[in-house]
C-alpha cells in the first residue's frame, strides 16, 4: 500500500509514549500506511486508550466512537490530550 506523512502530537504525560527524541516537543513526524486510523496509531504507540481524553485531527474533535474508523489523510495532524487537572 501507499504511505503518507502525518504529524502526531502527544501532550502532557502522553508524550512519554513517544520516542526519546520527540518527548521534549511532544511532536513526531510519521510515515504511516494510508488507511491508518486514529485507533491504530494509538495502539502503535501504546497510548492507554483511557488516557486519550481529547483527540483532535487538525483541531477537529474526534469522538471516541469514531476513533476506530476515522482514517488519517496526508498532511493531517493527530493531537491527543490526556485528562488534565485544573486550568
């Protein structure tokens, strides 16, 4: 299959799931199979699904029910926030 470039951003504690070189920025440029879904990327990086509180693609909220079917497209940015205490 074909490949595409996307950006993965993991915030707060979730950045610990990223490779060492990406932890400071919390941002990782990825080359993934086209057809990769939000859920497949979460699984690939062993991000605990219960900590994926807020999932956004290019700033648009992806509800939990859609994560298994929402496929990413070339150039999109997947951003995941854990539940954050306080403001």
